[in-house]
């Protein structure tokens, strides 16, 4: 099964997408994680993307499209879940063309949404494991030991772009560039809209049902 998960920053794409991918055995291809790994490794793509990411802007389309195509071809043979790609209409069109070229198609496009106040609260309190990428929240899902990942013992940190000023910028970019994807996908086969405002397990159950 090939799935796109899209929605505003902080809506839970990463957490829910990772869980679904783990449970179904498909590849979880999270564009933000792929970019952060490229920045860490100092690749050319990472160097090109970094300043945009720190400012809460989108990295250039040609950079992300090429990276995601590589990963789909390398890891996506048994199905994939795209989390954070596409993020604008030009990327969605590039994705359609790329999938057609490789004889692939999307089975589901899931739009997750939640009120903006909740998104801000989730992002501002988010802690991420440097080693395995698992997310926690200072108040809603704190780690057992402060600053330490429950799963792997790695160090928890606040993402540079989860600072309040950058969060506002990311939400503005979402409204201007990513929200128009709703128009692009809403009448296509496989489109599902999901209310992601509730409890994590409830949202997961709805997601599971949506992709059955
Ligand atoms: P995320 O981890 O999904 O919140 O993404 C973090 C940052 O990576 C975003 O704010 C963008 O700067 C960049 N990014 C992630 N996905 C994309 C994409 N599809 N297109 C352009 N930039 C992206």
C-alpha cells in the first residue's frame, strides 16, 4: 500500500505515520527526517536545505523531489508512507509524474487536521530523541527520565524550528503553500479526512480504519 499523509506541522504525522508503518511493514519516508539526516551528514542536499529549515521555510522543490524519489525506489518496494511530502502543489504534481514513470500509484491520501492552538501547544512542548527520532511532549507524554529517550536512551532535545517564532512561520507556510493540497487531492480516489485533535490512540485507530 502506498500512502500520503499530509496536514499542518504538529498534527501528529510523524508519530502516527511511524506507528502505522511499523505495524503494516511499509516504509515510513518522513521528508523532515530525511532532510535532517542530510544536514547532519553534511551532504550537498543538506547544505542546500538547512537555511530554509532553520527559518521555517520549505526547502527547494528540486532538492526534496530528488531525495524522495531515491528513497521510494530504494525502500518502497513493499509499500511506503510519505510523511511531509508533498508540501505544495508543484511537489504533488512532481510526485504524480514520478509515480507514473515507475508504474506506481497512491492508494490513500490522508489529510490530518487539528485546531491551530492545539498544534502550537504540541510543537512548543515537543522533545525529540537525537538518536532514534521518537517524539515526546513535556506535559502530555513526558519521558520516564527527564531528557532521556524511553525507547533507546538517547538524548532528547528541542528542534531548532520548534521555537515559538519559527512555529508561527511554519504555520504561515502551511496555510499558504500546503493547505492548497486539499483542493488538489480532495476529489481524487483514496482521499480521506481525519480529525486529529483527540487522544493519540483514538487518532491512530481512525487512521488504521482509514487505510484498511
Ligand atoms: P518536518 O519534520 O516535517 O516538520 O519538516 C521540517 C522542515 O523540513 C520543514 O519546515 C521544511 O523546512 C523542511 N521540509 C520537510 N518536508 C519538506 C518538503 N516536502 N518540501 C520542502 N521542505 C520540506
